[in-house]
């Protein structure tokens, strides 16, 4: 149980275009979803936290207009990178947290590698 | 604010050696959770262990063991008789209670290379 999927696993896009990444909890309802970004050989940096039906809470320094997060249902959150530029190239990982009794657990998706050319 | 420090950036060992990965954390909260994750070259995070702040019992799982010491704010991870398949980046992480949505704060990770 507790499987989180991400789609696509890899995406290459041209500079100036927008890219949408989906994160789904397959066998549980995700109270909260998190989006992380990881540059090569670096740690995971939390970008934003989203609760179903409410606006995402962005971490300091993350541009909310550039990284649009929609948590439309208890099983789906999307991250849209708008007007992508080469510096947005990174590994994006989502995670999902369910309710009780294991509400402190986060289950991670396999990640999406974005390359902007 | 909380912080997780993994002072070892890279460790290289020869197969069958034991290796310990260090993790030191900082938080003012009394309720918190500590985690270790493995990230192989594929990128997917693999959950290894979770401890809560009220449970200082050390844990052993096969070749893996964890030493949690609140007195030194450390949560170290030891791999016994390392194998090539253990080569990966290992992250230590900390989360607080429900008020913070259980956000994870990650250390910078330790790249472990096990050579045959």
C-alpha cells in the first residue's frame, strides 16, 4: 500500500513553454501533498505544501506564479512550471501524507526529471 | 527552525566493511520524527526507518542499524558488511508534529560508494 505515482517521469521542453507534472496517491487519500526540487548532487528542497481544496503554501524564495500547484482532489496534485527556463531544469519529487493513523508518514513519488532546452 | 546536519559528504568503503553515516539534528520541539532515506542512482527515495522523539531504542534490521541519542541530538546509521548495492545517497530528515503539516527537513545527504 501507500503508493505515489508521478507523471511524466522525464520531460524535455523548450524554453518559454509550460510543463505540468502530476502526482497521484494510488491507494490512499492524501491529506497533504508536498513538492520538492532537487538539483544534481544536492539535497531535496521543499517548494510548497498543499492541502486538498486550499491554496498551496510556498516556501520562502519559491515563486508562486512560476510554480503553480493545484491540489484538486485527495488523490491528485499538479505542479505546473510556467514559462520554463533552463535554470528550472531539475528533479522534481512529490510526496503525499495521509490521515490517521500514520499521518506523520510521507510517501514519495519516483520523481520527474525536467530538462529545459 | 529545525536543521539536519550530515557532515560526511562522501564516504568510500570496500565491500564487507562496516560504515556509519552520521546525522545530527536541531529542533526546539519535544515531539519530532527522524527518518533515513536511501536514494539510488534512479532517483527514487527509499524509506529506511522512522523514529519518534519518545522512542530512543536502537533498531536493527538485517545489516542496518540505527543509534538514536537524544543527549547528543544524533541519529546515526550503520551498515554492517557493506555491499555494492548499498551504494547510494543517504538522507537523514526531521519532521515536527501536525501543526507543521509534518514537513520534512532534509540533511544534505551522504554519498556512499561501496567498491568491490
